[in-house]
C-alpha cells in the first residue's frame, strides 16, 4: 500500500472518530437536557390517565402541559423499563420540578393520591386540620411551614407573622395530592392557585379601585364569611366599601368569630369588647389581614361591588340579607326578620 493511500486512510479514520465523538457528545448533551425536570420551580398539574392510554399519548400530553421537556426521552425511559411498565388509571398530581424518571416511578407504583376539597371560607386552621385528616402531613409540620417557610410570591410581602401569615391566600379548590408530598409543596400548590387569580384584568381593576392585594383579599374574606347567597355578595361588598368611605366602623360579626377559639351561634356583648385590631366594632377600617380564605366569587364581588347607598344589612332565616340606607330602616328590618 502506498504511503499516500495510508495517509488518506488515516485521515478518514480520524475523521470518522471525530464525527462519532462529536455526535456522542451532542447526543449526551441532548439526553442530559431532555431527562432533567422541566423547571427547578414550577406549577403542578393534575394529569388523568384513562383506560387504554398509551405511553406515547401520555408523553404527548405531558409535553403539552409543560411537565416534561421531550416526548422521545420520556418514551425511551419508559422503554428501558418496559418489562414492568404499566399505566395505572387514575389522577396524578405531577410537577414541573419532577424529572421524567421520577414521574415514571410514580406511574409504576400507582402512587397514592388523595382528593382534597377546600371549601370557600375555610381558615388556615381548618385547612390544616383537613389536610391532616386526609393523611397529608402533620399539624406540627404544616404549622411550621406556614409560620416560618419562605415563598417567592410578591403578594405575601408584609404579611403578618404567625399562623395567619398566609390567611386569605390558601386558595379554596379541589386538589389531587400525592400523600407523600411535603407540607411545603402542598402549601405552595395552594399559593400557586391563588397566584392564578391575579390576572392582568384583576390587577387593572385593583388600580382603578385603589386597593392593594392584601386589602382586596381582606375585603373578599369579609364578604365570604358574611354572605350565604351568591346574589348577596356584591351587595355586602358595597356596604363594606360605603362604610369605609365615610369612616364608619364595619361592625362585622365574622371578625369577632375569627378571634374566638370556637364559633358561637350568637355573640354576646362581652365578645364585642375583645381587645384586638381584628375587632371591627372597636376599630375603624379593614382588619389587619384576611379572616378566611375567600373563593373566586367573593373576590370578584370585592372587585366589582354593587353600586348602592346601603350602609346596613340583616340576615333573614332563608340565608338572604335585607339591606338598608339608614339606621332607622335597619332597626325596622331587625324587627321584621329577626
């Protein structure tokens, strides 16, 4: 073989090696990226696996919902586990912080999830009790998370310290929660849901009404605890705002109930004398923070109150309220309906 041909073969061989090396490095870089969590911090999504769903269909859904980065990487990881791979029908709460391998592990084990419905108007204490009852964390763990843990949400800046630090922002909804989820992640899930309420339209309306987010949520919590019927919410919101405009004490019984260890069917005069900034009989203006976690309807009523001159309302036995402009009218309504 001639020296020139030998040199050409050596160059070709080196070229092939270089191409393979570059290709291998490229593949490894791509694979490493594709098998990482979608985001180091992000949302959780409820993913439903129905009867007959294939791995390919699931991978497409996960990519569309921004849970995984790559369909082909997920399919490859599933293929590597194919001897044991089986999709368990059910609802799964999958997070952007989970890697594809972690997601597959949950799917393989048929991870146990619990359905938690948090009613509108629940307080932080009630939400903790409900989560513990559902087998998610302990009271001590949730108390520590709520009082001490940091969460990256601007709307929590300036929140009061203590167990009611997140009051108002633990959004009422139905959640599917993996029972081994950390209490921090569970609380963050509820806060994420509230963050979704802060749409551009909401923020624009808050500017129009000259309300801060804490004031809006506090107002919504008062509406939530006072209103029973849907149609009354904007009217009750109007009464509260009308009183605030003329610097008249709100005198809302729900703020007193918030201060009691257990709610009372009827408040006594001594209850109205409890020394607390939350006591709207003794202190004018809004209380220092929300007194419950309002749902969307009450938050919307606080944003878009009815336009009225009402300053008073009294509850009827059917749950609806009767409204009045003057104290004299209010006294008549009390005689008629209570």
